[in-house]
């Protein structure tokens, strides 16, 4: 899939019962985050998050997100943002994001394995 949104996040999943799975998607130049999840479960495989106005992936409110083989590049805020949410990164790259590769707040957690490259 190919997602671009000039004014809002590219893909949004909000709800304790919501489940989102994206495979080989390009999410770029979105007005907010590439993917925004709140309370939902999210699985991302081999996706690219490029030049979004906020974070590539933004997880909040008890969301559980996993990313495998994803690239978070040149986003205006963070590659990955977790606020009161858990994000797991495997075989991922985060580089060139203006603030941080990963940003955690309000009890959030980002688990990064040694196969990831964060700069």
C-alpha cells in the first residue's frame, strides 16, 4: 500500500478492540504521524515511514505495536513515539528523524533488539 495524507495521520487505529496490520506499506509526507494507534494492537512488517510531520509511528493509551523490518526515516519529530504504550522493534532502522529515533513518555516502553540500527 501507499499512503500519503497532507492534513492528518496516514492510518489511524483507535479502540481497545481494534487491530491493524500493514505489510510492505509506504507512509510518507503525512500531516501528522504515518501511523497513529491509541489502545489498539498494531503489527507493521517491512513498512517505510518517510518525512511525516510528526512521528513515523505514534502509539498511545495502552496500545501494543510491533514493527519488523521497518524504516523510520526523516520524520519531523521521532521515528517511533510511545506514550503509555508498548512498541517492539525488530530488524528496524530509524535515522535522520529531527528529534529522536525513539521517544518514550508517560510509562511507555520501546523494546529494541540488537538487529536494529538507530541513529
